[in-house]
């Protein structure tokens, strides 16, 4: 093989590689366009398919606008507004996915996702055959548990038990 043939083979291989690369990029761009279009439609449909409910809580520590609303561990909505009423209770408004009917005797609790996890609203469905109407309010709620208060309670119980054991032990020695 002489140098002319090598150069021709090289330029032929280079042109072939450029064509393959171009077609690959074209296919990827088309697929990305379809994905973006589908995602945009899904977000648009998601925005239109919610209804709002409210719940009143004494404490909402750590819960924020945008926090999840879950039922049976599945995400069914999110918190969209928080304000204080005339009795200094927090009124949370959240949107629930359309098609999920919540019985009117259900409860809403503020719980955390593990010890240091984020807070969310857990809906415990009741047994009623009547449902909370859109814009309605939960009758039963449970406030957020503050971790520090829980730790103080546990420490207090431990101290009380230790003190009781000491007095029981001293009483047994005197007998």
C-alpha cells in the first residue's frame, strides 16, 4: 500500500465516522425532544388535577410549604399554604391529587421521615362513606412532635426510674 491509498482509506473512514456520529446525535436530539414534550404535558396535567383541603394544628414545627402529604406511605399531594387563625392555630392548606377521596372522619398528623428526616403530613383514612368536600377541613389532627421535648420526656422517665430503684434498694437494706 502506498501513501495515497492510505490517505484515501483514512479519509473514507473519517467521513464514515462523522456520518455515524451525526446520525447518533440526531437520534438523541429527537428522543430528548419527545421526553421534554411528554414531561411538559405531564406537569401541565398534574397542575390541573388537584383539589385543596385544610387542617388546623397547634404546632407545625419543621413542616414547610412544599412538604409532602402521604397516605399509606404514598405521596398524594403537597402543602401549598400556611397561615395562623384568630386562635393562634396554624391552618395548613394542601392539594390532593384528583380521584383520591378522603373519608370525612380521617385524621391528618404531622410526622417525620426518621429521627432527623423532613416532616410531612400523614393522612389516616377513616371508615366513613362520606368524603371531605374540596375546600373542606379535617376534623381530627395531631400536632408535630418536637424531638427535644421527646428526649426530655425520655430522660425524665429514666431519672424517675433510677430514683425509684435507689429508694427501693435502700428500703430493702433497712429490712
